[in-house]
C-alpha cells in the first residue's frame, strides 16, 4: 500500500457515517422517515381504538342511565325513562 494515500475519510466512523440514515431508517417520498411513518400509523390506530371505546362506553352508560335530569327525576314516571323503554 502506498504511504501517500489519504484515508482521512475513514477516520472517526467515516466508513459507516450515514449508514443508518440510508439503510436503517430511510427518508421516504413524503419527507418522513420509516419510524416517523410507523409512529403516525400507530397513533392513528390508537385514536380509532379510543373513539370506538368511547362510543361503547357511552352506549353502555346510555342504556344504564336513560334519565338526563337525575336526581330531581320522578323515577319510573320520567319521560326519558319511558321513551328509553319503548326503544
């Protein structure tokens, strides 16, 4: 090997510099990295599950407590409770 070759490009990790950004977590056409896209998908999935869970809980609460003006409600004679039983 000749002694006058400049190998400074390999100093301080220069051999693998940019390897992770290019192969491990590449930038896509949308300007996001692979991990950022995965995070957005995961967050979207969590948001949808939260909405579904909220709707389920609200439906269960509506079936348990049909009256909206409790505690001043007359009980079984409440118009909301009667309408709920007919439905």
